[in-house]
C-alpha cells in the first residue's frame, strides 16, 4: 500500500513595492531549492514574484505608494487592498505568513491576520528603520511578528535594545551581486587613469533630482576650475532621463548619461570617486569600493520634522554599518557647491582622505559577510522553512 502524499507547506508572501517583489522572487527560488517537500505559495507581489509562479491578488501598483500625501490620496484603495489581503490569507490558512518590507502596508496586513489567526507564524523580511526613527515600533511589532530577517548587520542588536522581536541578520541582497560591482583588471586600470571617472548620483526620485542636480553641477564646475581633471558619468533611471539630461545641460562640466542597472554598475566599477545622494546607492558604491561624498537636501519644513525624529548620528548606510562616520556627509545647509568640491577633490587623488576611505570600505566587507558564507536568500529561506515546520502556537 503506497504512502499518502505529503501535504504541501503553505506559505503566504506579501510584498508592497518593487524592491520587496525582487526580494520575494529570490526568496521563492531559495525556498523551492531547500524545501524537503512540496510547497504551496500564494500572496501579493509584482512581476518578479509572478514569474516565479506566485501571481498577485491585485496589481502591486495599487499599494506601492511613498510619502504622506501620496498615501492620503490613495487611502480608500489602500484600505480595501489591506482588507482583501487579510481575508485571502485567513481563508488560505497557511503554515506561515512572510511580509516583505513596505511596513505601512505589510504590517497593517500582519497585525490584522494575527488577530484572526493568533497561532500563525509571521516573519518580517526587512526590518523597518526602528533604529533611526519611531523606535517604539520595535516593541509594538512583538504583538504580531515572531521573527525579523534583517538586511543590515547592526539591526539584531537594535531590536534587542529596543525590545523588538527575535531578529537575525540574513545578509543584504547586494552581497549576491558583488561580481557585478567589483572591478576587473581593466576596470581597475580605468580607476587609476590620469583622467578618472567621477560618478554622480543625484537620486532616483524627481524631487531629489531637482534639488540636487544644480548643486552637484556647480560643485563639478568648481572642481574643474580648481584644476581637477576628470570625466563625469551620471546613471539615470529611465523615467527621469529627460529631466536629468535637461538639468545637466546647464552644467559647466557636461556628463555622460548612462541608463539601466548594468550600465550603472559598469560606472561604479570604473569610477575613482562618487558624489551621491543619500540612499541605498551609497551601499552599492561602498561594496564596489568607490570612495564618495554623500549629500542631501529636503525642504525646510521636512528638515524640522526629521531632525525631531531621527535617532542616529549619520544617515549614510555604510557609516551606520561601520559604526563610524568614515564617509563625509553634507546635509542641508552644508550641502553647498563649495563644501562638496572641497570634500571631493582629495578623493580624486592619492592621499590620506582617499586611503582612509579605502580602508573603511574594506572593513565593510567583513561587517556584512555572513558567518557561514551563505547567500542572503538561502539564509532567509532556511529560517522561513524552519518556522513553517513548527506546530502552530495555541
């Protein structure tokens, strides 16, 4: 008599924007490669998760909104999608719920599901920035999240300090892309050339680009006037290429615009230094070994709000990981062409400033490496599968 087929492990995944969709797709591949038996996967995501066999309940664009005003404008639709997701998850009775980033949407789903399925294991893949602002969220999360899978190595300590859920560093997805970021011998030679490449990254959002492009262009003009020799390359996201090109046309130093992820990483591999808006791109540059100056500006009213909320001494991700302000950041009133040019100049030539950053970026590798040498997606998948196999809590 043949044995009864093994019931599939039912995993529900909920992402709320494109970056979470990409993480979800990699996690799905890792889950399938590591699972000892069949899996049944459902949830909310985008094109990447759908390509891995997990179609979304509704278009991801319905919930992928950023900013208070955008959320307020779409609030009725967001609430409908939250209720729809909760109903579908509860009806499916999965073995585990995995929420991925986008805490405004995914945490609203998780907290409601927990009330209706109190024994269901819930894992949060990507910690909210509780270490930077609204730290009380960490303790609140304990009521509906069992385990946080952190992308940054200092986040488990932050959750312990703040009374948050169990938290494990599983590695940042950029670790899986080091081959795309690291220079080969030809790239290394280009970095050392007498006419080096300066990568200029004014942000990926329209408001960032409009605020920073004029300042960055003026800084490059001052550098050139002071005798610095370099060529500038500006990676531009497709939807804002025309805006970037228009603003760059007023620069004294005309940059080369590049488009697409592959071309952006090619710029990083050959760049000797970078001028970048604060954001995840600073971590990409750091892992590519590019010394940089980081800058940012927000409107005055936002500055007043942010200064009251931010709990960290730096907004630069590599600095937070290193535990030191190794990379200069020029924010708000300090973000001027003169200050940017003064900080950038020493990074284009050999000297103490460049050497210090090179050494700090080498330490970043050690800080971000997983102890077992595993890749982030598989590290995350192991924890998800282990949690899904445990009996439901009473």
